[in-house]
C-alpha cells in the first residue's frame, strides 16, 4: 500500500502491481459515516434476516469475483480464497437465522413476595466500529458486519489499508441486497487517524489484529464496549498413542494454509519425544508436496505473505531457530514475498520462532517428555487462543484440555477448527470477548431490564 494524491494504492504481494486504489479518508469522513449509520433506517428483525440471507446467496453467486479480489490484494492462493468465500457465505447464512432470535427473558424477582417480575430485552448498541486485518479481506469483515446487522446496529468498517478492496465489494453487494443506505460504510486511510477517529466516534469497537495495535485500540476506545481478537500461538499437542498420519495432516494443512497467516493456524507442534522424529518426517513429506508460488495458479497451495518484509521476518526467525540448535527438516527458502513450506524439529521453546506468534508457513516441532511438560510448553507464551490435541485416550485429553489456558481445545483436530455456530476468542493476550455469530450478537447488544407488578389491573388506552 502506498499513499498518492488520489488515494491508497493497493498492490498484489506476488507481482507488486497496483490492483486498485482505495479512498484516503480523513477523520471528518469517519465522523460523517458514523453519523449516517446512527441515522440509519431501523429494520425489523425479519427484514434484517432477509437482507443477510440475500447477501449470503449473492456471495455464492459472485464467489469467483470475490475470490479473485482476495487473491489480487492479499496474494492468497485461489484455493484458499475460494474457501474464505465459502466461510463468509456460511457466516451470513447463520446470521440471517440468528437475526430472528435476538431475545431476552422473563424473570421472577425474589424478595418481593411474588408481587413483581422482570423482563429483559436486547437492544442494539448503536454504531459498531469494526477494524479488520489483512489476512482474510472478506471473512474478517463478514464476521463483524453480519452479527452487527443481525443485532440491529449500524456498522463502520476500517479494513486493513493493505487489503481494503474486497470490503468495498461486500458493502456494495449488501446494499444491492436491500441494506438501507448508511447502515454499512467502509472507511480507509491513515490507520492512526482513521482508526482513532472510529474509536472515538463509534458506540462499540471490535478489533482483530496484533497485540500492540489492540492495546492502542482499547486505550482509544476507553469507556466503551470493546472486543479484541489479538492472535494466537496455537499448539497442536501430539501424544505417543496418536494417529501420526492424522497429526501430520493437521499440522501441514493448518500450518501452511493462507501461507501460515492465520490467527488460529498451527504455530507449534508439541510432540512426545518417542513419536516426534517420525511425526516431523511425515509433516515434511506433506510439506514437500505443497506447491508454493504463483497464487493465480489453481494448483498452488501456498502463495506469498502479505509483503516481502513479512517473509524476511519469518526467514530470520527460522535461521535463528536453527542457530539455536533446531534441525531444518525441509523448506527454509525465501523468494521475495514467498516463503517455502518449512518444517523444523528439535526447536527450543525459547526460540523467537515459537515464543512469539510467527505469521508464516512454518511448522516447528518441540519435543517434550510427557503430558505435563506439553501443557507447560503450550501455556508458556502470552497467547491463549486455541489448541488441538491428538490422542486416543479420553482421560488424558480431558486433563490436558482442563489445564490449557486457551479459549478452545479440539480433540482429534487442530487449533484452526472453526464454526459460526460456536464461540471463538481467547484468554491472556489473545483478546477480550467472543465472536461466533450468536456470541458476537450478545457482545453487540445491551440488556435492558424492565420490572413490573406481577398482577396489574391493566386498562385499555382510550380508543
């Protein structure tokens, strides 16, 4: 991304060519967008559901166009872009159903001698400010916009300045599907100016990105409702009784998807010593079969990272891990913004590669002696998003799952497992609040309590 007199140029990470220009909005534009969202026409729940369902159908009908937009601006290979479009459609479909079920409850009020009762209603917070990252230009926007609209809010989205184009496509698509003017707006420009203005003007802020940026958002939105998804250093724990073929598949598929640029992808494989070497070899075999290169080639499995600087950072961490004593099993090559699918064994838990979140196509294997050490290593970073465990022993899994400081633990699955029907979010520095459509709707609504006499001689209003 580069700024010009006319806007922000968006470049393809693989070719370096300009693929589009986004507006360069200022703080005043953000204020105007929030004001328009605040003045939006209010839709009844059934009408919100109709708009969201129509948008889901439209996303399916325009899947190829949307996938190509994702690949153009993010460099994600077409295979992965198609999956992202499908996930976005699924989130919109679920949001359409949940829009019909935003409800409260009736409560008895103890201590009143049975004379009073209470009811609660869920009301929209107003205008949701959504700040989204570069790695999923469509679905990261949808997982915030869909529940916000289902809950009856207006939404102003600031997508990453590196990948804003698909967000504009989505906004146009939703307006074509009947979303009233002003309900959804996209703002782009300087991240500090535009993001800061959005935090100041919106009624609630929902953010996905890095830890430091998330903390800055929390400070800028102090006193308001905030949800933060700040990434993860997600482990796949493999015990000695594990199906190693399954474990290797999970590690390779979830470690290399989206060129490793996924908050819940496999960032660390924590393996019991007795199976670690064979497991590393099996992961390497799958890594070698992954085709990396041109994201426009339908056969490519791993495209470039978001830019060359990101690939250089990954390469530097791999080299440092090897210098610390890790064994490079396969990969390790870099070409511009591309980084080959890479597997390392005997990685020290203190290496920067695994001590911090590494956003790249690298699967590091850390060896441990037993379950207890696996838990210590898994919990040994500031992150706590998701984890996967491969074992046939239910009792061992439950003990490990209860001991892990994460938001979700998946048995016979990797940390990347997701569904719009379940809550998603982390603990520790991985964030605050939960996504997943129903849980995001809860975050984006306020509870109003109404109390009244249990028995009231209701009178009719004059006709």
